[in-house]
């Protein structure tokens, strides 16, 4: 049974899922003197055995229910495919644990709302694995926006585009287990950092379109990512969406696993009444002294975003800082993803409740 109150000096952690992403969590937990990994669970016995040996995990279990019942934990990392975000998170919260859930929040906003309700009911932190908001470029732009340099934010263009980057491992190509393709896998990261930078306004409507034209066929060209399982591929290759915020801001999002473009793209641009910006180099575009100026910071902090995300979660659990990736942000992002998929299916704009 998990303890209701987080310890003052040391966080006792368990991991739900012992696959690749769980290793990145454990790598960082092991570096922190105020964290102790007590347990892990996974349905794969060989994978769980390797994880136990590598990280010297005292106790391992086949199910998260067993782990939560038999080990006294303060916090849990949920490192599972998207379809297994909701139930483990709710069970961990009900057991008195804080939870760091990998992105996206859930398969859909309905599941996400249940997760938020459980966190509120148990008075525990639910933090979402949104590491790109900690990037130095994101932080530079957010500080400039918060300081009022942009005025009203009018339009944001976001790109998370791969020319040919369909994962050849895991279940990323299965809609039944992931909820979608590039939009929910990599588009979510680019969307979360841009939405966070502009102040996390409330989304009210979405329109979008998705296409599958390469992933469900035998690969026609070699690529660095290797061949994928095209026979089980049921997600989109390319997704585009237009999102309207309650404050009038419009966000345009482009995301792909496979698209006929020159090169991979990872960026967002902001256009405000008084200033614009480009995430890639943290440049600001504004008018001053009768001239159009491009301003680039002399120094952008270099941040290791994944370790920063993990340190942030530990500090939130120990009461040392406020959460910068709260579940409320995760739910808004999830609603926007849901809206794009729903609009693509309906063929028209949809309202976001």
C-alpha cells in the first residue's frame, strides 16, 4: 500500500513498464540522491529481468496492481504504450502515489479527464512527460511573451515533420494501441511546447485532415530508421490541423512520420501584433527605430531536457517547486489532438468541449 504523504527527503519510486522509455526514467532516477527505485512491473518477463539487473531494482512484478499492493511507494512513472496510460495512472493515484505519465496524457480526452479527477480526488500530482517545454529555446520565447514583447499572439505555426521516420520498433504503427500516428506521437511534443510558450490558452475548435499513403505499403526507399511492419500499420503518415483558441489565437500544426519533403523539420513560429519569433534559433522579429530588426539571443541556455523533466517531477513531488507540466495542460493538448482526428473523420470543424 502506497504512503499518502511524500517523504521530506527521499522519494520512493516504482516504474510501470520496463521498456525503452522506462530506461531513460531509471537512468535519471539513479543519478538523484533523493530518489530510490523500489520496484518495477512489466508483462515481459525477459525485459523485466534485464531491467531488474541493470538498475538493481529490489522487487519486480508482472502487473502494476501487484506492485501497488505490495510496495510502499511515493511516486510512479507510467512508461507504457498509450492505451495503458489511463488505468495504471488512476490506480497509482488511488494508491496514494504521485504520477509522471509519459506523453500523450491518454488515448483521448475522456480518459484524460478521469485521470485528472483521480489526481484531484487523491490530492496527488499528475505530471505529464512534456520535456520540450524545458528546452532553452522554449524558455527564451516564453519569457519574452510573458514580458509582453509580443502583444496579442495572433498565429502559431508548428512543424514536427519527418521525411521518412516511421518507428521500426514498438507499437507506434497500431492505432488500437497508440490512438494515432505522428500527430499523437511527435506532434504532441511540438504542440505542447508551443502552447506552453504562448501561455496555454484554452482551445475551442479544431479542423484537420490526415492521410495514410506510405506506411501501409512495402517501403519504396531505404531510410535510416529501417523497415517497419507495414502489414500492421493503421495510423496516419501525415496530419495537419488548425486550432482556434478562446482568446482568438490560431495554431496551425503539421506532423508526419513519412512525407515527401526535403528534410525533417522541428520548429514553431509565433506571429504577434508587436513581435514574432522562431523557436529554432530563438530569434525575435520586431520593429524598432524605424527598422525591421531580427534579434538573436547572445546566449540560449543549454538544457538536457529529459533529465530536466525528471528532476522537475521529483522536485514537484517533494514540494520544492510548482509543476510546469500539470495534467491540465496535458488535457488541453489531448483535446486539440482529439479535435484534429475528429475533424478529419467528420470532414468539418469540430467544437472542443
